[in-house]
């Protein structure tokens, strides 16, 4: 039996935008006619504390409501979290890693003994140079779209732009879109 859902687990720290990234991805997938879930799980609610967020995406209504134990894709916004046990829980041979890091995919695989398919983008550097602060969530979304092909890039970008325009000023929207495009172009695979 084929798997019913695409399940994504995000690992970041408070203030890095894991929750917002999951919500933006969920809304973009919903606009593509998918059923979605996008929700966070908090430990201590403070800047810098580990945060987990989830996406579940399907072609039919989703009737389950719990955290993702064995993800298809794992999004790592802070590579230091690769040193934590929680990140590795439920990882399968076919789980795809998308990691924010300045290391090359080969260096990251060696350092953390990653045997899975791995995509790496320096989302911190991209966000700091374009947005002006370490907010890697939107660049990581660009890397996700490139790595998974889960939705057309132009449709994804349009969805994110519409959502960001509801809340942010023009310059912030444009910077985030530029960061997404740059990460989409620069993500590397190993």
C-alpha cells in the first residue's frame, strides 16, 4: 500500500521561523489543491530553545492528528541540532535531509554520519545578507521546493508572496522572495 501522506518534520530554535516556515509551506500546498496540516510543538517558549514543527500533506482529507514520528523529509534550520537525539528519532533510510549549513554536503555527511539523501544550503548566510538577520525559514523553503519537487516553484513563490503581503511591508516581502530564489538556486545535493 502506498503511503498516504508526505510528512515533514522541522527542527529549529525559537526565533528561526520553523513554525512560520511550516505554515507557509502548508498554505502553498493547500493552494495546489492538497489537504494539509501545519503545526508546531514547543518545549520552553523562549528565543533559542529547540522548536519542532510539522507538515502533513495529502491528496485526501487527513484524519490523524499527532506529531510526525517517522518523517519523509526533515528540515534542519540549525545544524547544531544534528547533535540532539530528537532529530534522529524515526529516521528511515529514505528520509530526505534538508540542512541549513555552511559546510558542503560531503563534510556534513561525514561530520554527522548521515547516510540519507542530503540537501544543504547556507540559509543563514542567505538570510543575513538579504533579509538582514538570521531568519533561515524562507530560504529553507526554497531549498525544500528544489529538493523535493513537491510543487511548482512559481506557484509556490506566488503563494508565499500573497501570504507575506498580508502581514509585512513591501521591502520585507521582496527580501524574503529574493532569499527563497537564491536558496532554490544554491541548494546542493549529496
